[in-house]
C-alpha cells in the first residue's frame, strides 16, 4: 500500500493515537533509529533527542500527533555494546519490523561488522526499504556505508564524515559524494556528516514536518544552531586525501619545519636524495598532485589552523 493510499485510509479509520484536525486524521510518525554501534552515543542519541523534544512542544500545542521514537538494534539479540561501559538493550531488532516506517535513520557503521553473518539479515532487510514502505531513509556519519551496502545510495548525492570521504568514493563509485555538507537530501534518501550533524539532519526533518517555528524551538531547547554556519570541511584537513603515501608523510613534517624557506622541486628532491625527475614522477603517482601543489596545501592548512586558534 502506498503512502498516498494509507493517508486516504487514515481519513476514515480512527486509530488509538489519532486526532482529527481540520477534517483530517493526524497520526504519530514512527521514527526508527538503528544504532549500528555504540562507539559514539551522539550518533543516535542526538537525533532521538531532537524528535523527543519536538514532541514536548507538539503536546503543549494541544495536538496528539508528533513522533513515536524507537531506537532499534541491527541484530536479533537486540543489544548494542558501547565503549562507555553501558550496554543498551533495545526493545526491538530492526529486522523484526515488518510494518511501514515514516522515518528510518541508520546511525554509524563498523567496517569489521560488514562481513559478519549476524548482520546479514539486517542488510537484507535494509535493501527492501524503499519509497513505498519508508517515507524517509537517512544515515548519520558512517551510516552512509550501511545505506550504500544495501544499494540505497546508487546514483544519489550523499555525504558522510569528512574523514571517510575518499573511502566512500572509492568503495562505491556510483555515489555522488560531497562531504562539504552537514547533510544532503536526494529524493527520499537523506545522509548527514560526522556525529553531531545527525542533529542538523533531524532538525531539518522536524522543519519539513511541522514548520520552521517548531524547529527553532527545538534548537533553542537543545542549545544548538538551527542552521549551522559553514561546512563540514572546516573540521577536516585539506590534506586528508594526499597524506596516505609514505613519501608524502615523510615530506609533510619537513615542509612544516621549512615553510619560511624557498621550497622548489629541486630543493625537496635533494632532501629526499632523489633526482628531480624521479621524485616528481614518484610523488605525483603516489599522491595525485605535483609537489608544488602539495607544498601549497601544507602552507594553507597551517594558515587555517593559525586563524582558527
């Protein structure tokens, strides 16, 4: 049954938690947040807090709709281990949910879990979620990799934590990756950047559902921005894509120590005991940029840090 058809049925069938407003039946929107890992509680706790705080203001306005928030585990044991010493026992495993979902959010991702048999049922379940049974599908931080593994991000624009930018691009080339963003929306699929940006994403969803005034109230209650200024790259490094090779790692510290000097290709090659021609060829092959561009990026990155501090 499509969402349009279900909405028509709701106009005639009164459910337990429904309320009739302006001739239309209003029903709580179920939000399922799958806690893939408990490494960072904010990944799923942040969005959950946004929706539950929104409920406070919705009830104060005299309405009985709002959000029904459920934090679910990806595995059948319903447990989410954390690195804080807390073990979370969820009411449900996501794979046990067979009914339509209004908003599904997958928070974080552990790469070592991707091939574990106990997670296979979850990925099979996730791959079957679509526009007909889930109005919105979203991810927080590395949760984008879970959506990608389930095939939900193919040929869509998406974002993830700035540190995982290149990994997402290389692992899933069909995805249009833009990690400058705190959050991205492509059709019914939403993705958000690192950790706290799950709050940004949840606020966007509240604004879509109930308007900007309510979203502002929630943001004030949580003492966060409604629309955070800047981009995710302000937290990252301009060099993250270029310092994975041994040669660039060796060179970076030396460049930082000699930034005030003239650093042409000949000078750098001599420092590494290489010929100018061989150094230029090997460096470009390993990093994808010429040595002069790399030196420029090191200098700009250091200037950015000075300005921030």
